[in-house]
C-alpha cells in the first residue's frame, strides 16, 4: 500500500495504514513454535538453516492467507550427541515446540527420536540417513531424505557392470556409519562379488593411522574401494591415498552419497586427490524454479557466510527447504486447538527433566497431516511412505577437474542406464551402459579390479605329492636337503602355458604338499582344504572338479576330459572246437536256410516236371534230383537244364540269395578263425557287488567315495599309487588279495592302457565329473582370467604339444565292446532276402497253377457233379504226372522220334533190296539193321 503512495502529502497516512495492517495480521494469525537443532558451525548446518529460513519466507509469501505462522527456535548441537539431546530436551520442556527439524547426524537423531516419541513431538530430519534409524519404528520420526540403504543397489550395479569380483568397503568407526555395511555386503553378495575385508577407520584417526590402514589395503589383491564416511574424514583418506600412490591406474574409488553430495563444497586443495573417483547421489531435476532458487540462495548465503567461498547448494539443502514447506502445511491443516502440553503429575523436587517432560496434545494430529503431505517441491514429488521419503533415482557422477560429469543413472525399475526415461517403467533387459569414465591415473581403460599385491609376494601354488602317474605331476626331491629339486608334468606344463596367456604377469611358486621327509601330507581333499584355510593361493595338479569341493573353493574351467570309468582285464573268447564252422550263423538262420533249400527244390520240380526229362523218372530219382539241384546251387554246380521261364526266374533269385549267404558266411568264419575275440572279464559292476570281489582305486582320490556310495565294503577296496601297482593287483586277482576291476578317471585310464595295451579295457558304468581344474580361493578374481586363458590354450597348438609330450599313446589299443555277446549272423540280417526268394517262388507257383488249370479246363468240365473232390484231385495229379506233349521240348523230340521210326520200318520192308532210301542214317537204324 505504501508503494501506491507516491505523493509526499500522503506519506504519513500510508505509514499509518501499513502499521495498522501489520497489527491486524498479527492479531488474526497464531504463532506455532518449531525447534531447529543443527550443527551451526558445520557446512551442512549452515546450508540447511539458510534453506529453512528461505523456505519459511517463500511459503508465507505464497500463503499469506494461512492462519498459522511457524516460529523457529534454533539451537546449536555443537557436533555432539549430548548437546543435541540437551537442545531437544530444552525445546520440548521450556519452549514447548510442536515439532523439531533436525538434528544433523544419525547418532544425534537416535536419542532425539526417543525424546520425540515420549513427548509425542514429530522429529523431522533431512540429513540423518542411517538405515538403523528406521528400525526404531517410531511414528513420530520422519526421514525427509533418502535412506543411505537405498543407494546400495546402485553401487552394486556399478560393480556388476564392470565385472569386479571383489570390493572393500572403507567406513568410519561409529554405529550409524556401520549400519550401512550389512546392506552393502548383502547387495554385493547377490551379484557374486566377494568382500574380503572391511576397512574401519576411526573418526579421530591421525594421518599416520590412515596411512597405516591404506598400506594394509595395498598388500591385498583388491583394487575396488567403496568409501562411506563424512566428507571431512573422506577427503583426508583420499588425499593420503594419492600421496602413497593409490590414486594411480588400476584403482577404483566409489563414494557413497554422504560424500558425493558435499564434495564440491570443500576447499580446493583436496579436490586434486579425487580425480577419477566415481560417486553416487540422488538425482534432482532442474526446472526453472530450482535455477531461480539457486541464484537467490547463493546470494543470500554469501551475505550470511562471507568466509564460505566454494559452497554449493546440494541435495541436503533442498531437502531442508521441502521439509519446511511440508511442516508448515501440516501445522496449518492440524490447527491450533490443541497446542498445549499435558504435564505429568510429579511433585517430587528430585524428578529429572525426562520425568517432568510434558506430552503434546497436537502431536498425533500433526503426524497424520505430515503423513498425508504431498506436493511438488524443489526435489520433485515430496511425500512420505511409512515415515520415509520415497525412493528416487540416483545419478552416477565422475569427478573430473574441479567439477563432476554425469555418466549415467540408476532407477529401481531399469537399473543402470545412460539416459533417463522416467516414462519407461518396464524392466531393462539390455546390458547396463554408462558414459565414458576417466579413472584414477587419468585413463579411460577400465580397471580389472585387482592386482598382484605390491609387496611382491608370489602366489603359493600347492601341488600334490604322489608316487605314481608321474606323467601328470612329479616332484623330484634333493636327497641332500629334502627340498623339491624340480616339479614337472602335464599339469605343470598346462598351468605354465595358461599363465603365459594371462593379460598380465602373475608371479607364483610351486609348493609341494608334503611332510618334511617328502611324503604326502594328506589326500587331495586335504590339499584343497589348505586353499580354503588360506595356506595356499591355488592348487595345480590332477584335481577333479566335484560338487562337494566347490562348496569351499572355486575351480577354473576344466582342461582335460571328464568322467570316471571301470577298468577290467580282457580275455580271448575265440572258439577252439570241431564245430566252429557252425558259429558264423545262428540256429534260426541255419534252419531257415535249410527250409528254403528244400522249398526251392520243390518249386523247381513242380515247374519242370511236365516239360523236362531231367525231372522225370522214378519217385526216388525225382526227389534226389530236386534236392541235388537246390543244394548244388551253393557251389553253382548243378548239371540239370532248366527249360521253364518261371523256373529260371526262381533260380536266378535263389542264386542271388545263396551268393549273399555264402559271402557273409565266409567272412564271418574267417573272422572267427583268424581274429582274436577279446572280451572283458566283467561287464557289470553289480557282478562285483554280488560276488563280493575286490575293486581298486587311486590312493587319495575321490573315487573312494563313489565306491562307498555304491555299497562296497571297505574291505573290498584296494588302493594303488601307480600303473605298475594296478597291474600287479590285476595279476593277483580278487581271490589272491588283488582286484577284479578298478575305477579311475579317464586321463589316468589312458595312461594305464597305453602301458598295458591289449590286456585291459574299460566298461560301464561311466560317472560324470568336471575333469581336471585349477583350484583358487572362493571368490578369487583370478578364476575368470585363468579360465579364459585355459580356453585360449586348449584351443591352440600348445595343448596338443603338451599332450604329445606327456600323454601320447605309443600303440593303438583295440576297442572292445562288451555289449556284443556274439559275432554270429542272425536271421534279422537276411529276412529281406528270404522274403524276396519266397515271394518269387510263390508267384511262380501261382502262375503255373493258373495256367495248368486253364489248359485242363476241358477235363474239369467233364466231371460230373457227384464226382468227389478227392477223385478230381487224383485225376488232375495223373494228368500233371504225364508229359506235356504240347511243350516245345517234347515236340522237338517227337519229330525226331517219328523220323527215326519211319526209317526203321522202311528198312525192314525192303531188306535185300538194292534201292536206296532218302532217310538219313542214324545210329539207331544202323544198329537195327545190324541186329536184323
């Protein structure tokens, strides 16, 4: 109104009206006391108080019609827990505040929350982010900030995106900083990232103590560190890390939001030590409203704090601003009807302040309104879910120079993304992507997350000590000092080749797992346990990948064949008796062949009997001729002519069948008489169990557990240490203290068979195993790189050279198949041939019968109806037995016989005549003339 009074004559009037308006406004609004407990000397406290004052001013400028006015009662907690509790107690008891904003730290908030719960006064903190505070489950505590536990998923996503297998958290030694660590380690374990060490640094630690802890970290393999502490202590740690060389290439430093939110407000000197650090902090959109507020806040803050040159508005200040807005709206909606406190009825003069603390009657209504508060603030949508600010998006930043560059985002729905799309709520199935990051050492090369310890300590590689199978591994001892003179073998050469293929140098040394006198110190399981206990960094040898071992250690990919099989002796199963010639064919094939020989002879006789003189004559002669003709087909030596086309067709098919049978029989008989018939002595492991025969296994091998699992008694199990001992046990036999079979892994079986080729073979059962692999501690980052190097070696020529050097078989052993019980040929192999021969023969018989009946149809028509079928068959049989004079074979012979008869009669009629005849001379006529 005063602005409208432009004329001097009205100045006095305008001042009077303005003062009157202020008095009327003061009389129509109610003042509500609100406490503020902050560390006023800290940067967070200064920024927070500045934003609270600006929020209060902005709120009532835009809500002048509200009937309530917040009155701030500010107390300094002086960075102490007791001071914060004392300040809160004073505000509740003496000022009777309706709510308290603060305190700053989680340790201070712990006791203040209990006071608020007792007096029913809401406690609203915008900077105490410890997840342990939510476990108090106080309805009067509101966390107007992101709980620090919300960021652990974002941190673990970064670790997973770059494939780091180990990470070490570094945190301050107090209760509320420690409360984040269980959430962080759990999130890392979910992505199979190991936490080998927890680095705890005291808040009062000197530079020497910090350096001592950092040097300890340098001696470890891990190079990924997650820093969770106050900005003041964290900046000292990073500065010391740069001083001792831990900010160089290969290191990874990740800051939690406790440092990322505040690092830009520190002095310029520690910033140089933060180059390449990756940080996680809450994401805040930047609308025009926020930009305008930032400009106003910077101007106001510089006026109030001229010594703070580098201070930047951060998320904590924005939370303080929105908290003030939410509390002011809740106070307005709750009203002023119950602003009084109920005092406890305690009259004793010795009662403590806690005992005389009153209970706010407005508290229950106020927390209801706070829970329902929802508006669009500077940080985005502001509302409480179960007393906590809703989980929001985190941004990933990279410290470069004097500023930071955003390289990506993390959302609960999509995980890590390069660009933020809040409208897309579907799960992200693509590979997480981040922008380019400048890592410590000013490099864009992604650190692998671990290095060989700077102390120069070599990896201690345990190797088993064994008496046999030296092709795999052999330890040669120096007889003078009982130290390992050399360690060699197939496994050693493979491991050396793998280490040469690693992308970086890994110093190592072989340490035999032996007693001082050079004897084995235990079994393979005992050796692997030493890796679990930390006595060895790895194990190289013929160690098999099995499930129960993988519970305690990690295996690389296998570099040999996998499986366990049974070895048994073999014997020559060649038949040595007078009836071996019957062995090539099974009995059913012999019977079938004989029946077909008789059948084919019968068919040919029927087809040839009426037209061929060779198949006529007395019955005995006809039967003999038929059998002779059929069986002589085996050697293709039959003399009888076949004149019928049907018979010729049947004979051609049958000769083809006989040819196949003879060739197959000859080949099988030759094999039986010349080739050794090697058969295993045992074909089923159940035979060994049933007969209680002894079984062998390699000493110290896991195969013993397999045998015991198959219900073998321990007295049935025999140990061996070398191929020579195994051969000796087989030679003795189970009855004489030896064995009847042995179970071993396929690589060992190959070595044994190469030495004793032709005497032993493998049979079922075959048990699946993982093959030989190298052993490393659980979660070791070396496993991935070594496995990748194994693939490179096994797929190249180097592996073939190593196998030829140690495992090459000098002779090729026969492959025995125990599933084949007989080498005889069966009917199942030839039933098709017999089907063809039978079909051809039956077809010929049908055609012949049809033609015969057709030719004799005049005979069939002459039969009277009362003629029996038996008589008809007998008459047809007589006709069938007669010659078929109409056949071309008999027509030729009839002409020849008629000519001979005519000449003979003529010669007799003219005996003594000197006249010649025109008849040709014949041997018969000459004979007759001579006789006459």
